[in-house]
């Protein structure tokens, strides 16, 4: 059965006088289906290519996009798990303004749109592909970021009420610390880390694997013990398969018995994780 939804686009407005902007995110709200979600693009290459003189702090931009997306996830989980209230927001704009209030910054919400859908999550993905992702350059498209891999797993986690159980956790060791964005605790910590190896060069794949090996090695003397679940995005270019195989071999050298999960295993992994969380709740 179809349900009504409203959506809004997040824009990077380069110059309010000329009206130049780039779509960088989409959020969708379907109150009858108790669904709220948002997707943001963590890539900023198109911004610098269009507005060449613009200097963008890449780490800050990616962190801000992840924060906005996470806030929609958080409020979406709350919406799904609470009883309907008379004060429920009327449309997506009301919610969007609480996450990113209107001001004179470069990030601005568009006017709201809407329609009817049988699957709000799928419609959100379609809107993101049509309004945001399709404008990435052809050179960039084979190069997926970690956030692109995360979205493959995210929908399965939402379906099985796993996403609401995950939260950030910083592991602090003697000489290094790192915050994992998706973690849950069952006696020890379990970290779910998306890693995209869908890159353009073999050296980039191997360098990324080595960085992760060094990162985990340097966290081993932390008081908080953890097990890493690597959510792996494989290369789309066949010529890079040998490099990816070597990258997996490098990752297997990680201490702590890491778990490897491929994108085609997302559904089974989500079901297994949901069952493990339910068993933990019963024993607690």
C-alpha cells in the first residue's frame, strides 16, 4: 500500500547572489510508515571542480555529512520505536530545520517535495541517486568511498532493528586512539567498519589495507578489548582483483581475529547480528 512522503534536498550554495549550488544530500519522511531517513554525499571533489577557488576542509566536510546523516538515522529510529504522538512533525522540513537550522552558511535546504511510495527507504535511495549521485563525474564513479559501502549494509540493519543499537566508540591506546562510528557491546566491544576497496589504482588498495593493519596494531594495548567486523567493498574493475586479494591477505594479519563481511553477505550478516543481539538481551 502506498503512503505519502515529503523530501528535501541539502545543497551546498556557493554564492547566494548567483544562485550556484550543488546537491549534496536528501532526506525523506513518511509519517504513516513511521519512516525517516537521510543520505549525504561525503565526496567534495565536485565542489572543488565547479568552484575551483573554494578551499574545503575535507575531514570537516565528511564529518559534517556523516553527522547530518546520523541525526536522521537517530530520529528515524526514535520514530519507529515510539508510539505515535499528536505532536508528530507534519513534514520533512520541520525535522530538517532541527538538524540544520536555516542561516547564512553555505549549507541550505531546498523547498520540500513529496509523493506516494510503497517503499520509503527505496525511494530515498532513488532520490539520492537521481538528485545527487548522478552528477558525480564518470572518472569518480568507480571510486566508492567507505560511506557508499556502509549504505549497502545500512538498509539491512534498519530492516532488522540493528541500526538503533549501534553507536560510536573511541578506543584509546597508549600511543594512538581511534573512534569507530558503529559499535555495540556484548561482553566485549564489536566494531562494524565499512572499508571500500573499490578504488581506481592498485597501489591505493594496498596502501589502504596497510593503513588499517597499522591502525589496529596500534590499538591492541587499549584497555577496551574489541573485535573488528570489516564490511568490505570489493573493486568494480576486474583488473584490480589481484590487488584486492593481496589487500585481504594484509588484513588477515590483523590481531584480534577480525571478521570479513562482503556486500553480498549483508542480509545474512544483519540477520545473524540481530539474533546475537536478541540473545544478549535475554541473557542480560
